[in-house]
C-alpha cells in the first residue's frame, strides 16, 4: 500500500513542492506579520499600563518596557529585538501572575499566546509598512 502511495505522489514529494489549498493567498506572505504587529502592539501597551498600576519597582520596570517596545513593534522599529525583549517580559508575567495573583485574576494563557505570537514576529520579521528593512 505504501508503495502505491509513494509512486503516486513521488513527483510532488521528490521535488519539494507542497500543496496549498489557496495558492493565491501566498502572495500576501508579508501582510501576516503586519497584521500581527497592528493587533499585538495595542495589547502590549495596555498590559504595560496595567502592570504600572501595581506600583512595585519590578512591575513599573516591566510595564515601561511593555509600553516602549509595544510602540516600537507598532511602527516596526527594531521588531526582532523588541520581540525578544517582550518574550522575556511575557514569560516573566506568566510566572508573576501564576505565583502572586489569585487564580481568578491569572491570565497565563493570554501571556503564553502573546509570547508565541512574539516568537512568530521574531522569526518572520516586521512585514510590510515597517521601519525595519526586510532582507
């Protein structure tokens, strides 16, 4: 059975080609990081202001980092460096909220989603309409 499968699909498998359901959408490849930046940066700024309300030194520091680098991601300036710094702060928020906040106020799932989305920006870059140059 596997020989029949391989012989049928061998031209595709050997050439390295992949099948796309909507191949016309592959032309918008640089638009995806742009949409991620435009949606994620206001969330990061709001989370930064929320952390600044806690009034501890570390929360003020991390909140300020979120605000500054969130605005940096919005404009696409130093996107990969900003994403790396914000991944670290997002993981810190996950630990902080899990350890110190009651379970009803714990948003570790949101922080995990933000960290993974920032990892996507770290890998793909800024996308369209950014100050960073795509090489």
